[in-house]
């Protein structure tokens, strides 16, 4: 098992993260950690080396890239040094429950499963994140039970190394390297799943929350635009995976624009005093105020539209780091 931790200025959290992985309910003699640092300026690698000196029974490799080349680049660098049969992505600023790694491996042992990711639980209910995650997580689990989920999480994403090598490693031109890699594996006929018992706790930035959400949406839009190109004319997609792929591609690329188009159509009618459009607009305003679910849905659609537009000039493959409390 090779656990890869890409880092950039993670001095605040890296000690706790290394402790968290080392304390997993998994044999240490079958575990290695690979820290790939992208030019940290806050002493992250010094702390990693200090931690290594205090934990002689844990195998840790430190690779310093000397600059920021993007997360996928760091993952591919680690892939060249990984000796495990399974490669696991681990974000530095998230935490796993003690059984997360063992449960992920247990699912990977099932015949036909090629990749496993985590059920994300936000550490803090910032803005709409708690409400958003409750529905988002349920969808990922349901898709996995159907066949596979086309959306994975970098907080914990485990892949069979042989399959990673077959697809050429992690894609470096798409921000959602975790999701796109899982989808490519699923298109090969293997399941890529998010089970309920593989859990991680995700820190959520209080400052910069909306830019954080926008970047993540940008990466998912990039992923599904690329997936749409792979779906067209592909007759080898597993039967149970096709409806999941089509639905999520539609929800991320097409559906957000329908709300905008609907507003563009309804506003002129409201200005002309038409009763039904006015009633619909008033109802929408009331729901925005009273219904957290509706407010979360509308906000998510707006973020996806903004993400699609921003992708036209900046794909955020190397981004400004958000500080999380």
C-alpha cells in the first residue's frame, strides 16, 4: 500500500496528517507513505523529515519537486517510486477515521473493483457545505451501488496500481485528477466505488469558501466535458455505468444553464405584469429564504455556470492555497 501525500505549505497540518495515516488499522509493514512537496516555503519538508526521525517503524519517502507543477504532476512523480500494489491519494488537510484504509482495501479485494474513494464528512458546517454534502454523499453511495461513481475525492482515493499504469497515470490537463482517473478505470470495465464505511473528515475554509467551491466546480466541469467526448460513440461502456455517466454529465454541463435560461425567459414576462411568471418568481424568492435545500441547489447551479465560464480562460490547475481553520 503506497499512500501519496502531495504537499505545498502544509506545516500547520502535516504532523497530524502523518500521525493519522500511521495510526490506521493497517499493518505498518505493508504500508509506505510518499510525500511529494511542490516547493513549500514554510518548512513542510523539514517537519516531515523530523517526523520520520521519530517514527523509525514507518516507511516514508520524501520527494521535493522544487516548484509547483500541479497536483496530478506530483501524483505521477510519486507513481514512479511507489512499490505498493495499491496507490492511495491522501490530501494533507483531511483526516481519515481509523478504519478507513482497511475498509478501502477490503472493498478493493472484491473481484471487479478497481478503485475506491471516501464518503466525505465536513468538519465544519460553513455556508451551505453541510447541506450540500448530505445530498452529495448520498448520491455518490447510490451510484456506487448501481455500478460506479464518476466523482471521486482526493481526501482518500485508492487505485489498483496496475490499472493506473494501464491508463498512463493521472491526467495532468484536467483538475479533477481523482474523478477522471476513476472514470477511466470504470470505462475499462472495473467498478470505481464510494462505500459508506470508508470515511474521511474534510476541513472547510471559512475564508475563501466560495473561491474554493468555484475551483472544485471548475475541475468537475473539465472532467465531465472530457467524459462526454469519451461517451460519444463508445459501445463498450458497462451497461449499468452508462445511465450514471449520462446523468452526472447532464447535471454538471447542461442542467445549470437551464436555471439561467429560465430566469432570462421569465423576467421579461414579469416586467409585462403576467401573473403566472410573477407568481413563480415570488415562489422562488420565498423558497430561497425558507428552504435550505432549495437555496443549496440554486447556489450549486450558479457555481457550476460560473465555473464553466471561468474555465474559458483559467482552468485552475495550479491554485492559490486556501487556509483552513
